[in-house]
C-alpha cells in the first residue's frame, strides 16, 4: 500500500475538496476521510450536518470489526480517530486498505454503503461464538492467524469486558477455551440491568454435550478449589469512616491505586530507611546545618513525615543546600531502630521564654531570658509510639545542651501530642517560646 491523499471533488480547488488520506502505522493502516474544508466552504459556518443514519451505522460496523481484527492480530495499543461529519478515521489491516478507500469513496459520493457493510462482514470476528459456553478448541490457521498466545490474550481481554472468566490455554497450534460466568458478575448484572441492556446469561448451568471435545491434560494446573463452591453472600451496612489516615494522607486519594499513600504510610509507620552507604555507629545522630548533605537530606526526609501528618506547609528541616553555620545552633536529632530513622527532633537555642502551667486555656507568665534549647518539632514513627521514645529524645536534647529535662523550652503552640509528652516530663509546668 502507498501513503497518499485522494481528492474526491476534482472540480474544486484541492484546498476545499474532500480528501481521503492513507497513512501507515506499525500494525495497521488508517484511511481518513477529511470533510472539514469542504464543509466549511459548502455549508453555513458553524453548522455541522449529521451523517445519514444508514451511513453512520455502516461506518460503526466497519470500525468495530476492523479494530477488533487489528487487536486480534496482536496490536496492544489504542486508536485515535475522528468520528463525526468533519473527519472519519478507519483503522484497517493493510490488506483492506484499497477496499476501504473504495468503500468510503462510494459511501461519500454515491451514498452507497454496501461496500462498508461487506468490509465489516469480511473483518468481523465470530467473538459471540468463541465466547459461547462450553469447552472448545480454536485452531491456528482455521479459526485465527496470530500466534496462539497473542490470540488467547485477545480473547481474555474480550471476555473481561463481557464479565466472563475464560479458562483458556494456548498450545503450539491452537487455543483451548471454556468461558464461564463468575457468580459475582451474574449478581452485578442482575442488580444493575440498566447498565447491561440486553444481557442474557447463557453460561450459568450450561452442561457440555456428551461428545464435547476433551482438553488434553498439559500439566501444571492444579485442581480447581472453587469447584462446586457456594457463592459469597453480600449486604450493605451503614458505617462511617474518617477521611484521613493517621499518616496524614486521605483514604480517598486512590488515583494511582494507592501507591503514593502506601509508600508514604510505610515510611510514616516504620520510619525512613537509612541508606546503607551512611555509616551510623550508635543509634542517635545530631545533624547540623553544616553536616554532610546525605545526613541533612535524611533529616529532611524525616521532616516530611510530621509535615504530612500535621498538614504543615513547610518542612521543619530546610537545610538542604550548601553547608552553613546557623546562628541559633539549629539541629535535628535522628533516632535509629532496625535500620530506620524512627524519631526526629528539631531544636534551636533561644533566650526568650515564658512559663506555662500546662493547664488548657491558662495564660503564660514569668518572662525568662535564660539561653535554653527549644523543641521546634518532635515526631516518632507511627508504629513506635507509646514506648517512651519521645521522652528519650527530649532527654538527649537536654544532655546535648547540658541541662535538665525540665529546663528545655517548647515552641508554642504545642500540639496535642507534644502537650501530653510535656505533661509526662514536667507535670508542674514548662517553658514555652
Ligand atoms: Zn496512611
């Protein structure tokens, strides 16, 4: 076949003629009928004339048959086409290009749709028959031409759209199939008949005739553990569930099949994996703005966990550029267990504090100008909470600074979890700033 453009209206300038264009792709050719300029020149602007219904019906048949045929031959992709009065694209096997060009030409110029129908007749596959109930062998070269595995994949895709289970097997020169209807598909179709108009169950209760072909045993497949099983019972009970997962993401964000949530949730629950390349003796690391970048990046990764969980706009650890000296001695304490960072505390030193008795609603009093380490944020991985690890991190901060646990300051406002921890460590009151 040759790629080319054929002008259907020889009496007018090519630019306003209807055009048939033949283009080749890897798996098929497309024949496109372009009426855009022709309609623009011959009809009122903006008015889109409808195709005659007999034309549309013939086109739809040809399109359905040819796309099925191309898929059956092994093509895995989709088709992009124009449908409507302005542009019509018909993807066809290479062998049918000339017939399609001719069929579209006579349909367009003579309003004769027989050739489109006979194109559909030639390309149409007996899918109804292939997916009928019962065991059958389809033979390469007789029933289909493509390699048996390719053909079986096509049949599987077709049975999926029909709600059928195929139970198929490819041999060297044929494909064995036994389409069955899973009870759940039957239930769904009977519950929502409007979504499946004209659907008839031909599969349930089908018994093979005496002389049905017997599929040779080819090994591998174990016994069918669902044979004669009773269907599961379904019901709908009233429940309410929260929108948000404890990790901070929404349960409803499933557009990526939950992959992002799954990865984030795993990190939230058991921490950030420590890269093997990072030598980390002991289990506590104090990372500063002038530490090596791999450590500062690890702190930033840990910082993302409380950020998502508490819906903060900014990461509490932002030192991921050039090493720098931070005037207020900013630092992140990373706590490791089982090769994961499971605890994260960010602190800075300040000398403006007030006293709070930890009673909800009561005011701060007593100004204090002692230099104290202030906890800006503290986070423990979800699966490690309620084991006193937060208190250990605060103790590590006090030790690093050289003060008592009761001397540290807490950045205000304090989260609920922070308040609980502060009450446990300093029941009589805390410094806040
Ligand atoms: Zn989650």
